[in-house]
C-alpha cells in the first residue's frame, strides 16, 4: 500500500510539474520559485520509493526497472539542482516524462534480482558509481539531442527554436561537463570490477562487457579529442549519443535478457 501511494504521488507531482512548466516555457515565460520546491517534494517521494523497491525486503532487489527508476531519480536530482542553483531548465521537460515512465514500469513490470550487499562495501561502491555514471550519461545523451535540435533550428531562417533552450555555446559547455563527470564515474566503476570476487565477474553477460568497453572507448576518445583537438558541437553530440547508447544497451539490455527472456 505504501509503495503504491508513493508511485501515485510521484507520478502526479511529476505530471503537474511537466504540465505547468510546458505551459509557461512554451510561451516564453519563466518558472516561479514554487516549481523548484514542488520538484523537491517529488524527488523526496521518488527517492523514498526507490529505497522501498530496492531495499524494502530481504537483501537488495536490483531488478531492471528498479535500477532504471533509481537512475532517473538521480538524473532528476541533478536537474533539480540546476533548477535551484542556476535557474537552468533546459533538461526539465525532457527528463520528467522519462522519470514518469520509469516509475510506471517499476510498478507494473517489476522483476526480482535480489542480492545481499551488507558487508560488501566494494560491491556497493561499484554498483553506486555505475548507476551514478548511467544517470549522468543519460542526461548527457538528452543534452546531446537538445544540442542537435538547437543546431538544426539555428540553420533555419528565421530560427525555429524555443527560447527556453538557451544559447548553443552554453548547451555545449554543459554537455561536456556532463560527459566528463559521467566518464570519470564510469571509469571508476569499471576499475572496481577488477577487484570484485570471481563469481561476480563470471556472472557478467559477455555482450554487456563488450558493449560497456566499446562505450568507454568511444567516450574516452571523445574526451581526448575534446581537450586535445577541440572536438565539440554537433560532432561531439553525435558521438556522445552513440557512446551512451552502447552503455545503456549493454547494462539494461543484458538485464532485460537475463530477467525476462532467459528466465
């Protein structure tokens, strides 16, 4: 009953924020300060829901849609921080629907993948850094899509863009910041795999390992090219989309196969 209530409240709050924000931003108006406080309540509710879904019984249920819901919650936390701190709302309208979908999926398609993390700090750190990396890189993928949309809109005469997106240079700069932090966390998570027990390493699906390494190589090349050769703009956005897609496909795709197809 509590979990269902948290799901309904979180969805309704997110829907209300999306409807209100879309109405104002599409008219070129600014959001009121109340939006951030309502979002904070939604984040607290969504966060407690993730806790109940993952750590609400014996062991930790790291099922596919539980992890997806936690990933979107962390992403929404970063969006909320930018809304409070920098009054930046470019990602708000594109992340809210994804967060709503993740909650609905966790409610109706919840699977079971229970493990015990008590007394295993290395495993816990590996999982947390991995989820944090996916959250930030998911935002970078959405930011890349906005950069591509903004670049395409600026080429039309007159420019066909929404005013709430902000200047292209600022969007590109934020994209690089997201990619840098996400890549660092991803690298830490991959490094920790080397120190995990053999039984955990052997349980990893081969396509997950291959796709994750391919994603890391693409993002590493992009980071190197950005700081050495100045890669940015549409070029960086397209390659970041590819790198993040491979990472998400490797993790969520492998869990989908293992939990819902193989089982």
